[in-house]
């Protein structure tokens, strides 16, 4: 009922919608309408009530409610089913559980805050309430596990394009899963999967994007290395609008990937990469290498030229930028 009333108010915006017309459309009493209007107000919607005129939607809160994410969403299947949490331990953990239960392809898990958000190598991710996009997308591509790495890079291109469209600033990409603004990290992507030897059962794309975090919000270890869209653009950013555009761009690139492969997306990725070519240090779980980034191949692997002249191929690792170009 709340969702239906909200839909009527949005369709009537900016004009008021009479209580009588809402009652007739939904087959309920005026008292019932009033009660649901009160619930919407508690959820952060500003709704003006005018005697003998009706209810007028004044403003919508910047929360990632399912009814807001799906309203005017320009996708075919991504984000059409939304699992919303005010606070979650980790959206990726929830998404993996939902995927194992058969959640719809393209389902979105989104939280206003995470208590145990994490990135690659189980590193914690700072996820304060209402100030970022902390979400995960469930996908069921019919691919082999060895074909998975490019999906992380595809997602980073989609997010960089969305930032450009919504915020108007250029973001750069660091292999394999980070997005940077002015030398500081603004977004991380964590891809996890359930798979058998020769077939992916599900993919979960986790995104942690710092949107409206203030500089003073970051804990001490992050102040020098992390940033947010608000800090860099000097103005607040609509998380809802940004999430909708991310889903739109992600779906476009996902369809390209499934139909044409990674090659056309890799061209875009290389244009956004902040260290190709560049001098970097690459750390694995056991060893470290320094070298010159020669290229990234169609499998998503990084080709690093060592001081010996040898070119080594890496499919995983953590890059530290010694020089950002």
C-alpha cells in the first residue's frame, strides 16, 4: 500500500493528488491513506497536506529504498529485484546466500551501512550509514571459472562512466579492482563466485563506493589514502541517481561482454587505467615484484616487465603505484 501511494504521488508530481482519488484508485479509506502517508514521512519523504486539495510530494530522501531504486530505472534486468537493509554485516555475504537459494538474475542487495564490509584479501571496508553505495549484484553467466576476472574490470569501467555522467569528474582505474580520484581510492570492487570445476554457478559483484563521506569521517589509517565523490566534487552527490546509472552502465557492458567478449571493453579500460604504462610494485601473498606495466591481456591478466627484461603474467596481486600517469 505504501509503495502504491508513493507511486501515485510521484506520478502527480509536482501537483497535489487528492485524497479522494487515492482512495478510489486503491479501494481504501481516507484514514488508511493518512496512516500510510505518516509512514512515508517517517521514512524521510516530505509530503505536504493541503486541505481540500490533497497530498503533494515535496522531496524524496536520499535512501536506497527498493521503490526508489526501481522507479524509472533504465535497465532490463539489473536491479529489478532489490533486497534492502538499513545495516548489514556484508552485502556480499547476503548476496551469496541469496544466490545459493536461487535469487533472480540481476538481483541487487543494498545496505545503508555495513558492520563487516570487506574487500579483497578480507580487508575491512569503511561503510558508514547513508554516505556511500554499499551493494552487491547477483549474476548467473554461463561461463567457465577461468573467464571470471574480466567481470571485475568491466564493473570498474561501468562505475567510472557513471561517476563521469552523474558527478562530472574523471575517475581512474587501478588493476584489478580499484577506482581512484586524484591519487586516492574512492571505490573498491570484490567479485566472488560459486563454481564447479568447469562452470560458474553464480557471481556476486560487490561495490563499495565512497559518495558523501566527509574528510573528517575517515578513520586515521584511511585519511591519506581514501577520498569520496563529495570531497573531490565539493558538493553532495545523489546516491540514488548514481546507483541507477551504475546499474545502467553495468548492464550495457555486461551484455557487450556476453555477446562480443572482453576486447571492446578492454579498450575502454586501458584508457581509464592510471598505471598503463607505469612503474609499480606488485605484491602477491608470498612475493613482491617491481616493474613496468606493459599491458593487460584479454583474460584480464597484467603483463609486468621486470628489471631483468622478463615479462611476467599475473592474474592476481596488489599493485602499489610508484608513479601515477
